[in-house]
C-alpha cells in the first residue's frame, strides 16, 4: 500500500522549517511521497499576504530538488472555502489504495474539533501532529489523547528537532528591508524580491 503524506498550509511563504519537517516525517514514517497543498481560501485564516498563485509558485520552487515532494493546486484553484475533508475525499478517489498521513502542527490538531466534520476526516487519514516551538509537550499529549478518544482517531504526536523559523517573521523581514537568507530556499527568496512581495503593511494573522 502506498503511503502518502499530505502537508497543507498557507505557505506564506514556504520556508526551511516546512521542508525540514516534511523530510523528517517522510523518512521516519517511511512515506513514499509528500504532497504539499497551499491553502486557497482557508476557513480558519483571515487572509494571506501573498496571493494563491504566488504561494503555489514559491512552494513549487522550494520542492523542486526533492523528487519525493510534489505540489497540488487542488485548493488554490477553488473560489469557495477549502475544507480539509473535501480535499482528502478527492485524494481518496484519486488514490483509492493509498494510506494517507496528514501532517500539521499540534496547534492545528488541538483545534481539530472545530474543523468541518472531524470524525469523518479521521476515518480517511492518520494525523501526524508536529510539536511547534513554544508548545507544551505534556499539554499537547493530553489534548491529543482526548481527541483520539472522542473521535476514535489515529493522531500521533511527533516531536521533531524544530527550526525556529516562522512565515510571520519572514514577512516582517521583507517588509522592513532585512535579509531572510538561509531561512527559506534561495529560489523562493529571489522570487519574493523579484515580485516585491510582503512590502505592504499587513494585518497580523
């Protein structure tokens, strides 16, 4: 059975932390590939600083060097809200024999009860909850155990060696004329500079 990792996010912009975690999970869980899915119109976000097209291209550039990473436009090409369940049902149709691993941060997993139909989603795929810097391991364990119990789900907590990198900080650096070198792939940095992304004042989200 093919094992496919699904890594969703706004990727605004994609950075070395995303790539590092994806590669760690790929190897530790023995996945065949990881599909990055830039969010189109996510219901839990108030907006993105870069448009969906730019975020998609940046994610493509960032993953080109790894032949086990691919990028899907399944969410950004839709105008309506991007619900994870709907996306995963489409992937299940496309790869009916595959086993899916949804990779996201513990903060998102803890918020899973507020997602659209979490019970059905947990029937379709396993979740790998990656502990983010600053999050409490014990709190995350307790909350994830409770969600697994309520929904009879399969959520695994993974504590990867984390890089202290955030998309918010990177956007702030570009806005203030600071270098973001080594925080994201050089090709992504060049794209941002060329297209003058993240220079305008933005709301925090």
